[in-house]
C-alpha cells in the first residue's frame, strides 16, 4: 500500500522527533551537538541535559561527561502541562521545548564549543540554573562498573575516579573542571615494552583539563553551583561554554577558558545562530535519502536521517566517534545495574572492527569532514606503531591493534599486564593476538576517500605513509612457502577463527589495496615502492575458496585449525569491506552461495549481513535486514535511534551506521568507474535521493511508483558511467 505521495517527500523536516509529554528520566533524552560538543536533553519537572566532549579523556583514558545541568522555571510551565511540546528540529540543529506560555530554544553552536539556551515567556518567571556533578569525591571503580575502564580491569593497581573541581562562588557565573593530576599513560607504555619510546613523547593525559563556564543574562550566583535571576524574567539567554586543554596549572586553564569565552562572545548570539543554522542547512543539502511508497520505507528513511544526524553531532571533534555511545551516554539504573553517565561497556579504547562501520557510510553521504578525525588519529599513532613493530618483531612496518587507546597503544587488558617470561610481542588475548587486518581496511577506507575527493595532499600526507607501513609489516612478518607465495601463519581470521593459515580477510585485503595502490600515478608513487608492492602482489596466495556439497564457496581461511570462538563471518570480507565479489561479477553466484551458507546470521549491532546482501544484489535479504535493523524499537531509550546495548553500549553507533550503508548500497554501488543504480532496490519503495560517488560525483534522482522520473549526474560527463541495474534497468 502506498502511503506517501512524492510531493510530501521533499524536506528533512518530516523526520523531526516530536514529543508531547515530558520524559521519565535521562533514558528519554534527545541528542544535539556540533561534532565536538554534545548534549543529551530531556524534561522531567525541569529541563536537564548532560554535556560531553570528544576530548574529555580522564587520567584513566575514560571518555567522561563534563557534567549535568538543570534549568528550573518558577512558576513551572512543565508540571501537568496540557500543551507540552518538545521538538528536535533537524534542519536547524536545534531543540525547542514549549509549555504554559514559555518557549525554550537550545542549540550547540556549529562553530564554537558553546551551548546556547534561549528562554521566552509570556509572563515573568524566576530562572535558576544549577550544575550537578557526581564526581564529587575520589572513589574506586569496582565490580561491573570497572568495565567502563576497559584496558585497566586487570591492572595491578586500584582504578580511581578523581573528583571534579568547582571554582568558589563568583558574582555571575559557574566555573568547573576535571583535571588529570595523574595518568596511566606511563605505566601502560612501560607494560607494553615502549617506555623508552614514550620517554621522548608527551603524555596525552597528564594535566588534561576539561570543563566549562555557565552564565546568563540577569542571573547572579546563589552559590558555587547555582545561578538565579534577580527578578522575574520574560526573556533570557544562557550560555554554557566548554574548554579542554593541557595546561601547567588549573589557573592557566581558567585563564584560557576566559580567553575562549571572550573570543566566542565577540560575535553576537544572533549572528552566531544564523551561521549555525546555515551550517546545518548546508549539511542536509550535501545528500539525502527520502523514502516513501510504504510505511516501512518511511520508517527506514527517518532512521537513516536521524542516525546521520547523530553522527554529525559527535563526529567533527578532535577524536573519532566512540562506537559504544559516542558522546551521548547517560546513566543506567535497574536490573541489577547502577551506572553513572560516564559508564560505557568496553570503556575508552577504540575497537577498529566496530569503529570502521561508523565511517564507511559517510562516503556516499558526502560527510567527508566527519572522517578527518579517524584518519588523523591513526596517522598520529603511526610513529608508535612503527616503533612497536621493531620492538616486538624486529622488522620494519607497522600494525594497529584491534583494541587501541587513542594514542595507539593496546588496551592493556588485552595485551596482558603480567609480562614475566613473555616476549614483548606476545599478546595474551587470543581474540586479537594475530589480528592485523585492521590496517588493511583502514587503507581501503582511505583509498575510497581519495577516490571521492581526488585530494592529492591527503595521498602524500596520510594515505601513502599509512599504506607503506601497513604493507611493509605484512611483507616482512610472514614467510614464503616452497612455491614463493606468502604464507600467513600464525594467523587468525578476525576474532572468530583464531588459529588458521592464510585468513581470507587479510588475503582479500592485501589483494584489494595493492591493486588500487599500484593504479596510482607515477607522480604519486615512486618507482622503488611500486616495485616492492608489485613483487608482493605477485606473491600473494589466492583468496581462499573451497567446496561444500560439490559447490564452490568462499572460506574463512585456507586452513582452519580449531573451532570458532566468535560469531563473525570472515569469509564474507571478500564482499565487504573488500569488494572482490558483487553485482555484475562473474563469480556472483559463488558469493551468493557463500552468503546463504554463512555460519552466523543477524541484523543487529556490528553484524554486516544487510550490507553484504545489498552488495550481492539480494533485494529481499537486503530489504528484510534494513527494515529489521532500522525499525527496531530501542529497548532502553525514548529517542528512536538510541539502539543498544546490543554487543556494546547505548547508543550503539555500529547498529545504525550499518543500516545506513546497507540502504545506500541498495540504491547505489560503484565498480571501478561504473556507477550502479538500484542494484538491490525494492520495487515498492519510492525514493528521492542525492548521493556521492568517486570522482567528485553526485547523483540525484527520483524513483516513484516504478518509474525513474528524475536523474541528474554531476559532472555531466559521468552520465556515461551510470548503469541502471534495478528499476527500468
């Protein structure tokens, strides 16, 4: 049944989230952010929100909240309000809350680390703003809560949470901060055999200080954590400035905060709001996927828009998005748990298997600026990765661990704290002991990024240094067999098959990235490196293929030496992320058989079945997977895309990002220069879209009631590369 005519599928406003009643607690919060600073906002009797930043790393390398804010109006318009309305306005990046003659607008400045709150009431109200801190004394993390310090759970010392500091009462402002007077960095580096290297580097945690300043028009201090209006107000503007810096003293941080506040306030709030709204409007103009035709298509479409919004709210900061909650975690209570808002399962380290999935869909969406923090983190970690390879294995190149602190070291719980009689290169955790392929997929993602933007500076400064080091590691680390082919042993196939010979993900990844790197021009790639890579490419074993019931299928590895320990499908890495098999390929049927025979099936969390189904042109499998994933009702949250915990935590960023890429791949895929349209698109789904493809290309079109009614390809010369695979194809 068709439910939405095309005329109504035209703006992002249709996906706004609107609530007509307050929330019970923080599980009913809405996200908002500018990429670096994010808030979770909800209304109980009062308006409350948490503030987070992507760079608020504690002494234990946990990503913390800055604090919680409560805004109280008296008389209170929200208590038993009949006209309550809370709306997330996507087009402008704002939340509006209204009831009882009062309107509140909240926004996180797209260009500055400040939250603005504007109050307008028909009658005068008393306004009170208070800071709420829960890190008010030193305490030890213990039991289940210690998991939020993953990497230190097995540490031979107590893991302590240090308290925040609130500056004594000032005339018209609240100032508070968390300062790292200690750091786990030296002990982590020493335990991992890198103390000598670390001695010449700067500790990224020590004296890192983060917090903020609150002030508002007509508000004065009641105490060090409370501001209140001197007289009833009909209008006021309240600002929540945030700041992170490593300084020699707390006083220096306070001075730096004051300078930042003065700089931010140089421009009027009205001018800042106009620029902020323009940024969000331009963001939504980059790309869109607006579905109609059926109710399920509309639901999928809203989830896609909201997940993209959440990525933008947390994805332009100093550090990559955390897969386990981004900067939008809140406290969790009940069912035997009692966690504060700093808790996140798997803690502070980045897990590449999960983190990568947040970034692949940014290519087709054109959200290239959101990808920069990921590439920057790994490029900055490259010197450590090179040194580690020398220390651990005595050869050149570099590898990146699957579980990694932002500066590049292992999560030490995985590496192992007890090192007596162990070689430096011996990793305790068998799930990641020989897990090297993260570097290959990172290079593959970088290659796609370059193909989209043709950014030559990126090639020289980021792509080639990382690619050279990662490939050099494989070239030096593994021996050759009697026929001269590389033999990957000891090795593992992701976390699932932990003792194998010639794992498919690594082999498929090496074939994929080497072929593409060797296609770079002589201007970009020097002859010596080209020769080395060509020689390695010629020595690679084939992608593992075997027979099951007389039919050829992809294998997780050439030899699997023990039972599976996890629930991934490594053999399908030859479909995604390394796209050796897909729509239009000669071996498509073999790849489809492999998909049908996969050991583990699911459309939640980091499972990527729906992406692979779309890339294989399996329309019904892809549709079913995307619908199951993106229309799932969150178990623990009111906001429609705050899924989780699944395998990780809330909001689960891998869950929604997987759905985004699957939906994109159902509509558009690329194969070399070819642009494949509708390769796995359900005939009953209408769509208006604009997506990005390699070569600075955009494709904009409309498919309605079985017909393509609009198709615009820019630049025009790329029209010849478009292949219609589905409707009308």
